[in-house]
């Protein structure tokens, strides 16, 4: 999550009761502009692009003729104003001659991103006519997304059925973690390498490996905003992304997700 330090908050009624102006001191940003460097990609024609540029989304950064380089902000932006507006996303308050941004004090998160760490989450049906990519997270910016995977699409074009490959993967995970099977190769070792739970966690939460695999391979998100503007979530998210929901609440949410949010949605 993003945290902005060295800032002061003031309510500005001109934008309405659901927004407020955050004004920030510029000493740190000015120092960053003058001295800091950022990773850029130099193209064969000499042009500098961000590593998250649109043209790198699908297949990553080409190896031939493209080079990652450290670049000062002063080389990218001709003025401090340009840097503040285009890179930092701040606008200048004409009355106070200070930089800042507008925010919703009732916001659930400090930012949002279409795609991000979940780029390619949506699986398209074979004859789908819609489907778009959002933006990548730094955590997966060089991963290749399969052609039938996108970040946004019409409900009617998305395949919400159980992903059979994922289902089999979770079945095998259970056999390794809970049943105690020995991994057959390095790929199977990776399946359980980073798991932090004891096998009792899975046994207590799920009635069988089939139930576990079916729930984990079915489509569901942690929260949903419905067309009426209402926010729905399975629990309250705290520090480091951990939720407050019980095991039963978690299972009920995942099992009923399609029936409540997908089947009742406008397919267009």
C-alpha cells in the first residue's frame, strides 16, 4: 500500500463532502527530481520508455535492441512542474500555489489498478468479442499472459467454470501437503515450498480434497462493487492484506460468489 508522508490535510467544501484536498510539501519531491534515478527501457531508436509501458504488457521487454538503464528524472521531465503533474500525479492549487491531490475520505483503499498483480485473471470463452488489458504490477511485469486471459471483459464473454488445470493442481497440492505424498519432481516441490499453514488447517477447514480444489479453482474475488455502488466483502482487511473473516465465512463467500454476483449481473 502507498503511504504519503510530509503532507497535511484540509477539507475543501467546493468539491463536496465526499472529497478532500491533500496538500504536500515539496522539499522531498524536489530532491527526488534533482537526484533520484529510475529504471527505464532504452529503445533501439534511443527513446526512453517505462518498463510498464503499454507495448510491453503482453510479451514483456524484447531482448534485441532494448536495454534497461538508470535514468535521472531531470532527463525525463524538462521541468519540476512536469515531474509533479505527470509522474507524481499532483496538481497545483492555484489559490495556494501548492501541489496536492483530491481523495475520497470514505475510500476502501488508497488506490486501485485494473490488472496489477492479478493480470490475466479473467479467462475468455472461445468466441469472446470483448476483452482488454489493464496495467501490470512490478511483481509480474515480465510474465507472459496467455492469449485467452484478460483483465476486463463483458460478463457474457468470461468463462467462469472451474479451471480444470487449476483443479488438478490443487488436488495434487492436497496430496502433497495433507496426505504426505512425496514430491515427484522440482515442480511439485515448488507447490508446497512457500505454504505457511500446517496440514491441520486444511483438514479443519475443508471436508475433502475435492471440496478444497473446487473452491480454490473457482472464480471469486475478495470484494465486489455492485452497480448500485454498494461495497461487498467477505471480511475486513487488516495489516499485510490479512482478512478478518472466519473459515466458514470464507467458504460461504467463495461457494456462493457466482450465484450472487455473476449469475445476477448484466451479461453486457
